[in-house]
C-alpha cells in the first residue's frame, strides 16, 4: 500500500482480481470518471502476464480508441521502432496508459487529444495500480509527465529528470522519459537528434539490473 498522497498516488493495491483478464473485464464497465461517455472503447494495457518492463503513457489517442488497443497509432509506431533500435522486444513488455479512455475535443470531424486532469488520472489509478500489482514488473518506464505523476504520485519535471531512475514508495524503480507524441510534434531540424537521445533513454530500461535489483545508475 502506498502512503504518498501527493496528487494521483496509488493509495490502495487497486481493483480486485487475481488475473489481468479479470481486471480488464471489470474495467469494461468503468464509470469512475466521465471519460467513458465519449470514448469508443476502453483501452486497457496489453502484454505478458509477467513482464520485466511496464511502460506507462498518458492516455489512448484516436487510433487507440477506435482499435481498443494501446499504442497502435503514430506514437505507438514510433515507440515500436525505437524499442527495436534500443534492443527491447515490445512483445515481452507490458504497455498501458495512466488513463484508459480517450479524452477528446471535437474539431469538426476531427477528434483532438485533450489532456486528462488530475481527478481523471486519480480515478484511473485504480486500474493502473492493479496492473502493477499483477504484472509485477521489475521496473516501470513513465512516458511523459502524466504517466510519471500517475506512477510516482507527485509531479515530476520530465525534461530535468529524463533518463533518470526514481523510486516509488514500494521500492520499484521508475525510468522517466518523454512521451513519443512529444517527438512527433517536433518539426524542427533537431528532431532526429531528439529521437536518437530518446532511444538512449529507452536503452537504459533494457540494461540488466545491478546486483541487488537496482537498475544501473539508479
């Protein structure tokens, strides 16, 4: 049980259930916040029942909402490519989001991403806590500020903390880095260098832990 109460911390072990499939089925009927009202599908996490690395993003986007699967849109494709370059097999990782329903703003026929607020992230921590409890990853990777806040329970300056290992109340290590969508929004001449630097962040997640279980340079 986590004791931190700064923001959307996990104050319980989350939803009941001894299997991820049970928790996912339970989440299909989630009304803990209002985001389910406009979403097409619940987008729960996917991956092995036991995964060494658990990646947490912010929320599903338009493509994920329509497919009902996490990280299948442009950001997911960039994540796949960069994980491959970092030597990490996505099929061996558990990939999820802090928020399980797409929060959108309509712009004509387009559905634009709208940032989830602290209350929505707090409500959805019920499901993320259960994923962490059941998957039991050796470490977590927080992709962006919302994910870092959801996993750690307090705000984290992502640009200042990226590539660093922080510790949760339960001792699990969390690697802080950017969300791939931030790289997609970068249209400047330094984009390739930014992606290369992000791959180096991801590569740290695939490094073997030191003796005693802490990741390198934790």
